[in-house]
C-alpha cells in the first residue's frame, strides 16, 4: 500500500483509486481507508481533501512483531534494506497494543553497534483474532493462558463469556480488547476443546493456533456438490484424447488425492516423449466462485500424520479432480520431447483427457526398478515403461547437476504407529529412485510452463528462490572449515560450491548436519508475480504447475494457461518460441494478453503471491509443530533411558543433540554441565571449560540420558553421560 502511494502531494490519490490500483474490490475500500488513516497518524503519509500521498517517515519502519518467552520482542522489518540492518528490539514497556505476529509501525529510538531499539507506534494488522489456551478459573476472575508463550499476555475473561469452560480446559478465545497501558487483553471463549491430554486434542490445538481453516462453509460444499462427476461428451471432444496412452500415477501408500500422472514413449527419432498430466482443477474451480475464494483463503492443503486438511472439498480433491485409476479424467498436459542429453527440444501444452492405467506407489516402483524381472514386478508394459523412465531420470539428474542444481536429498521424520494407534517409533523416511523419478519429471514440467509464460511476457506467478545472504554464507563457511571442508561460492556458477561440499561430506558423520546448516543459510523459496529465478534449482525461470489440487498458485498458473488457450483456440507449442534462446521474441503465434487484462492480472497476482506464501509458511509451521509435539510424547515414555547421538547445534545456553536411534533432537542445558564453568565460543560453535579445557563441539558424538520432557512446549531435555 505504501509503495502504491504517490510520493508527491500533487499526485495524491483517493482511497478508491488506491484500492483499484491494488486490485481490491470496491467493498474492500474500508480497510484500506483505515490503514491510510494509521499511516497519516504515525507520519508515513499525508492527507488533504480526501487525497493521500506518501511521506518519508524518517525513523519509522513496518515489520512483524516476534515475541519472546522473556517478555520483550523484536520486529522483523518488511523492507529488505531495513532487514539487512537487523531486527529491532522492543522492550516490554514499548509494545503498546501489539501482540506476537502483528504487523506494526515502529519508531527507532536507538541505533548503534549493539543494534537497534524501538517502540510500537501502531498496529496495522492483527495476526491473532483468536487465541487457543488453558482456561484458569480463579475466585474473582477467569483467565486464559495462551499455548503460544510468545503472546506474552494472559487473557481476561468475563464470567459471562466462559461458555461453561472448566478449570484446565483447552479453549479457543476471541480477542475483544487489546492490551492497553499494562491492562490485560480481554476476550470471550468461543470454543471449548476439552481437558488437556485427551487423545487428539494436540491436533485440534495446532489447527487453531495456526489459524488453519478446517471446516468448509455450507456454500462451498453446496457448490462442490453441484459439479457433475461425469465428463460431458462435448468437453471430451474439445480435448486432446490420450486415453489410449499408457499413463500411471506414482504416489505414497497413504495418498488419497492424485493430481499428477506420467507417461513415456520412445519416438521414431529415438527421442523421449515425456507426458506430465496434471488434474485440470481450473475447469471445475472457476474465478469469482465461493470455491475459488475458499481455496485462496486456505492457500494449500495441510498434511498431518493421521489427517489432511484439504484445500478443496473431498468431492473434488479425492474424486472428481483426482486422477484415480481406470476412470476418465480431465487434465492439462505438458508433452515434452527430449534429446539424449535430456534437453527439451519441443513441447506441447494442451487440455487433455486421460485414463490412468494404474495407481502405483513409490515402494512398488522402487521394487520394480530394483529387480525388473522379479515376480512382483507388475504387468510387462508398465514394467518396460518404468525402466525407460528410470533411464530418463538418470539423464535429467545428471543434466541438473551439470547446470549447478543443489541436491540436498534430506530425509524427514516418519512416525510409526502400533496396533493401538500409539506412536511406536520415529524413523527417517526413506526416499528411493521412485521419488526422484517423479520429482525430476515435475521439475521439468514446471520449468517448461514457466519458460513458456515468461517468453510470451504473460503475467504469471513464479516460484522464486533468491541468492543467499552473504553474511549467512560466511557463517556457514566457518562451520564447514571447522570440519576441514573448504567452501566457496566464487565462480560463474555459485551453486557449484554447495555441490562440491555435498560430495565431500557424503557418507561422513557430519553429512546430515552440514546439509541442514547449508539449507538454513539460504533464503526461503516464495511466490512472486515477477521472475527472480530459482537459486537452489539453478533455474532461470520456475513456477508451480503440477499440484493444483493442493496448492493455489498451481491453480492460478493453470488459469493463465487456459486463458491463453481459449483466446487462441490451439495448443501451446514450444517450436514457436525458439527454445534455445532467452532473448525476447520478435514474433509470437499467440495473441499477447491485452494491456488492460495484463494490468489487472499483475495487480491480483501480487496479492495472491503474498497470500499463498503466508499460508504455505503457516502450513509448514503447523506440520512441524505437531511433529515436535508427537516426538515429545514419544520420548516421555523413555525418561531415564540413555542414547547415543551427535551435537547438531551449540548455543550460549547449551547444545542440541540428535539421537542416532530416533529422528529427534533434545537440549543439554549448560546448567547441567556441573563441575566446570563453560565459555561459549560462537565462531567455533563450541562450549569450552575454563578450568580443564574440556569441549562440546558441533558434530561431536555423545551419549545422553533423557532427563525431562515438557509435552506442552514440545521440549526434550537431555543430560550428558560421563
């Protein structure tokens, strides 16, 4: 909003014009006016006769407030240049009415070698309209203590607004008054989840804590129910018919929605013809429908070990759009012709209709590729196609490696459940060649679609991954060198330094730890309405096209392709785009998007990109927190037992140890290291005893005992066994 405001008072604009410039509807003008009034109040904007323009706002910045358990907070600036100067410290007395997660305006009150301090001037956006916490019934009042400790305040509840909650219950509270001048915020209970500790309540807490929409409104379900399951004959006739082509899906054993299928042929020329067929969700979920609005609100599907929160109602995600075997399904296909080196020499993007021959799993495909002649290898024609797919996958992996792509291939935690539904173990999830096969094919389809849209100069959503912050890379270099590994990003392909290091550490004890530290040193991938390239994949152009059932940006990319197709009434082909060159096109056989439509798209795509990135982060945080919760529950049954592990992180307050037997971490607090005073050496990532010189270093193998588990805070405490 600030960026869109004119900097000159001679060009000042009305809230209505600003709303239109940002792509908002007329009924969304009120919150824009409220925000503008706040800008004026704190000095970021000026207004005269109902028109607004931007002011310099010296000493002011906008950012996100992050609370700490100790009572103070930090503001992470939105602006990249401000962020480079570090976070802004906010003392408890300077928080104003702000809560953890809020978007705030901060005035810098001190800046020096020890960092910056400031005070909150205004809250622009509330992150937590509802809060989940423990209900406390006292003699004179009722309180709710938030599960999220960073929220800092307990919430005062009137006896009339308790909804019958009992002491100790977990409740969901609506904030009705912000904290003011030291007074607690007020709220009312809107939902009683039940006593703490009952089975399944952890998942319900996570859903509400991260504000994940888990129930579809009746209007959305009604719209989904009205969509016919059968495909009209005239719609099938309009599409490229691929039902006679051998096509399969490959997913995990527990997958219920299948949004991608693959096929492969060898052409008479000897080249490969790879087909990546994606569920045509855009045919069913149209713009300006309640289904579309709900999909945007959710942004992504969220996957927990025993439950999924889908982006679309199950009638669509698991039935009508899902590429289930042996039924006709509408798809958008990328048919890519590749030479012997894995280079795309031509392609065709087209609306299609397919019939998947088989629903394959990663385990089954891996078994076939490990033993193509085995008894359990499936039908001969599927087996033969998978062998060819394996050959192509190896070529694509080699091509990506030559280009500089960084292949972390990091394992994730997987929960094992016993017959009673309790956690029986935590192991590293296995990734085999079948996972790589699908990943390589999806990467190629995404890149092909992104390149097509960029070369046509069509407004689009891109999946971007920017170059790492040099200061973070320098810090990582220090860690790598402490293990005797050299690392440099100098050269025409900076990613090669990461590649070289990953090859150096392969199979060594520090491999996984350094791989994770390398990943943390990089920027987070996000969605943008402009192309900034993808550093990690070493791709100049990249988007998300292959998962429209579960990701909203993919649905938007499908809509843009559909608009191009419908405007030209023909398939989109690569030969018209001179695939070997990145120069702008002199002639294109497709109509360019009209200027007014292009401007409309660019405005809305910016908002969609920001919303989708935010919902992705929320989903990732929720999935990780539930996993941490389950790990703590599991280790609560192992208090007093000892395990072998490796030190994965060293801090001034102690160090973290990852167990060899289970895929989880716990903290050895410095206070438990008795008999010695330890000094923290940050640059060398170690704690050193001041008397004997004994050390605890990053990467050290160590034996620890489980001392304590805090289930509610998902914390596991270890002590060192001498």
